[in-house]
C-alpha cells in the first residue's frame, strides 16, 4: 500500500486526527462556531461572540500568519523534517 510507504500506519492516523481536531478547534473560535455533536444543532464556540474571529477578516489573516510562523519555527527548531 502506498500510504504505508510514506509513513507508518499509526503516524498517519495521528496526523489525520491532529489535523481534524485542530480544524474543529479553530472553527470553534469563529462567530458561527461548530456543530461538534452533529445531528444536534448546538453551535459551540470557545469564545464569546463579541471577541470571536470573523471569517475572512484581517484579524483572522494576522492570527493565521502568527500560527504559521510558530509552526514553521517549531518544525525547524525540533528538526522534524
């Protein structure tokens, strides 16, 4: 299987789970929130709507830039690649 040649099975599962959960947490910081327990219609936000991130705003782009720099810095510092 091609997937096993790229990375071990447990590493791929861990990477998928980490990506999925981080996406859900990031979406929970937006004004609209996320339906964590889908078919229930509860919208869950981790911050009050007054300070939630508006999708597509300049604040979101700045936050994304800072997080990208932290990720790149930590990858370079810890030598993952």
